[in-house]
């Protein structure tokens, strides 16, 4: 059975308990790595500057403690494999729904189940909607 590594556990500890609930279940079946929980001002501004985020500090759900967002990737990571990210996201969203936790995925910002109509893809990103 897959398990989170030390870095993933540390980053998860920065997240809202609802995110922990979902990802603790996801890791039982789907190997993944957490790449970001909380994000401070300098990190958020750098990601905005280089175009990897469309919001400035403090407007990201990553910018509060505990973090209301998480960036998590299927392992092993292949940044070019959009289909795998989409498959993973569907699994995460299904697990969240089973706990009655509402998430938004960065590959379907408007939540319409059409995954190719985004103007900006952030495939590792999941955020709580009810927060």
C-alpha cells in the first residue's frame, strides 16, 4: 500500500483537516506526493510573477493557516501526462464527495466536468469550496 513520505506529511500538516481526511483516504489506493500546503507571501508572489499562479498574496487559499488548498501529484510524476492528472483528480474528487467535502480542482475551475475549457490549468491544485 502506498504511503506519504516525510515531505508530504510535513506539507499536509499545514492543511485544513478536511484536506487531510481526503488525502489520507486517497493514499490508501493511489500513490501521490504533496508538493504544497501553506504558501507564504514571498513564495506566492514568486509563483504569480512567473505565471504559475494567477493570484497575488494573500488571495490564494494556500495563504492562510491552516491552508485551504493543497497541491498534490500522482506519483511517479509526469508533468506531461494530463490524462493521468485528470484520472487522479477524478479519484480525489470522488473520495472528497464520499466524505461530503466539496473541492475544486485546478483542471476544472468552474466545476462543469469539462476539463479542456480552462484558461489556466493548475493540475496539482485542489481547494476547499466551503471555506
